């Protein structure tokens, strides 16, 4: 009886872990979409409005809904307002590092975001726009790949979770 | 946000701490100059002083606080609110205006393309000129500018050499006309300001930082010639105010505005009325306010009518 109860618990927890893992994959895709929207809006604000970065981040980040990325953008804007010590790229990096977990971003995604942050706020508008353009092409490529594979990945994660549970149960029994 | 906070926000953290620790009357502080490898210079109460390493003023260069390259870069980041590109057009002219209307002049390596200044890079010196409004400085002058019979303002030109207070006086005239005056039973009028060098309104992100009155519309950083007619067509002002007229184009645009029924208030560099007459800028104006070239800024030498007779 106790063994059966233990096996059920293992199966349920492994299944839940698989589902969580699958949700993480979906969340990353959602975050990439939000980042794409954000950077497109930011590019527009810089190109056509010449809007200062703080306002541009607030405007572009405002359309993101109340997700963890929204808090990253609003925190960056608020730290810019306070003019805390350090360069913009440092501030940008710190806030994205904090918010990365909530947005399920991978190291590769973060490195690209940091690279964009290094070019923002410079005197030369063209360099920034080129850097944003480059990032947007990279991210749309990532989104394309991810969208193709997401169904498979989600199924794989769920099955792996369930099968891992079964495997542990067999080992235990 | 008070003046102390407005100013200290512009500087790197170390400078912020030093300036924050000092007992300064910000009304007496006129300029702060930063140059890479040189001590910080403050123009305080019309006298030049150096910022000391430990804060406070010093006269000795060796005891002064020296500005590093990184500090100037950090300061520029704060001044531009981390957005140098947003001030590209202003930087081409060598200055930008920040919140509070303070004027930041910059120097460095100038990039020239096709004989025109494209940008400034390697910024190595910064001059922060603090904005000081003198509200009420035009009160004494305004009664002489009113055509009492017709109940309208006269076309007025303020004349003085540089740094004698022309712009400050014109700014207060604009505020007075826009707000009106209850005591003298003068109704407020719509005023259009073409602020080519951002000195009248000291706009930050399009919003005037100086008080120009509740009925004032402003075109910031707009060439006078184009701006005057833009305002006449779009905002139907009763009065148009512009700073530092000089070219024939400015004169023509003002004549056009006057022909459209607008009253013109302007300033021009010059020593006296004859100076203006020699340059042919006097035709539309009915009153000339001449400021003293020596002594305290904003002191009036005389007010003259079109015939050159002194009326005050």
C-alpha cells in the first residue's frame, strides 16, 4: 500500500516537473515575442521621434502587459530617472540579469540583449539603429526556429517527465 | 524639484557629493565649468572660484578638484539622460538645454561634413549656465509700451550689447502680456514665441521651463523666419516675440507678422537706437528699450519712441 502511494507521488511529481519544463519553453517563446515587440517600438521611437532613452523605454515597455519583462523595463527607466552610478549598459545588464529567470530567457538571449545595451544611448543614432536592426533579425530567426520546434519540445518535456516517473517507480518497486 | 537637485543630478556621483556637501546659494551660482584635467571652476556671485578636493571653495589650483575623462563622460551621460542621440541637433550648435532651463555648452572635437558641423565628439569641456528668471523685471517698463488711446501694445525692440539682460527682460515682457495685469486692468493676450536658441522658454522636451505665462505658445529651436509665419498661420497670436533679430530675413518675417495684425516684441544687439537705424531694423518698431551696457544687468538706460525721443 505504502509503495503504491509512493509510486503515485513519484509519478505525479515527475509529471508536474515535465509540465513545468514544457511551460518554461512556452514562456521563453512568449518572452522572445515581447522582446521583439519592445525592440521594434524602441527602434521606432529612436528613429522617428529621437525620443530620449528613458521615455522611449517607458513607451516601448508600456505595451508589454504586466509580465516580468514589464518590470525589467520600468525598473531600468526608474533607475535612469534616479541617475544611479554607472553607465547605461551596466544598469541595463543588471536589470536584465535580475529579470531573466522570470522571463525564462537563456544565456544566449541575455548575451544578445547585453550587446544591444552597449550601443544604446550613444551619440551616433545610426549605430544604435543598426545594432537594433541586427538584434531584431537575430530574434526573429530565433522565434521562427522556436515556433517550429515548440510543439515537439512541449510534448517531449511532458513525456520525459511522465516516463522519468515511471522509470523511477520501476526502479523503486 | 528644486534648483539644487536639478543641478546636482547633472554631475557624476563624486562631484554630486562634493557639491551636495557645500552650503551654496544657488541663486548666486551662475556657471560651473568642467574641463578634463583641470579643476572645476564655479562662477559664484560674479566671482570665479575653484571647487576644492574636499568640497568648499579654494583659490589655489593645487587644492582644486580635477575632472577626469571618465567623470566628464559620466556627466555627459547624465546631462543627456543617457541619450546623446536625442540631443544631436542641439549638440551641433554647441549647447543643449536641460530640465530647469539650464544651458549646457560643450566643447570638443568638431566633426565637419560638407563645410557644416555634423557633430561634436570627444567632449572635453562643459559649461553649465544656470537659468535665472527675474520675474517682475519688466513691470517698470510695460506702462511705457502701451498705446493708451488705442489700448494696444506698441511694437517694441529691446536693444543692448550681449550679457546685459535683453532676453531676461523680453521673457518677463512675454509673461506680463500673456498673463495680463489686474491692477492696471490689462487683459492677457495670446503670445507666440519663436525661440530659436531656446533662451526664452528654455524648453526641455518641448515644455518651457521658464514661466512665459498662461497664454503663450512656443516654437522651440525653430528658425525665426519660418517660425514667425508658422505661428501666425497656426496659432493666431496677438503678440509675437522673438529674441536676437539681425538678418534681413528676420526683418521681413516680422514685417509680415505686423502686416497680419500681430504686435511684435523683439531684441537686438546694439549700443543704441542709431545703431539699429543704421542696420535698417527700426522700421516697424514704435518703442525702443535701451539697456545700460555697464553696471548691473537689466538696468534701463532709456525708452525711446519712433522719432528717437526719449519718453522715459
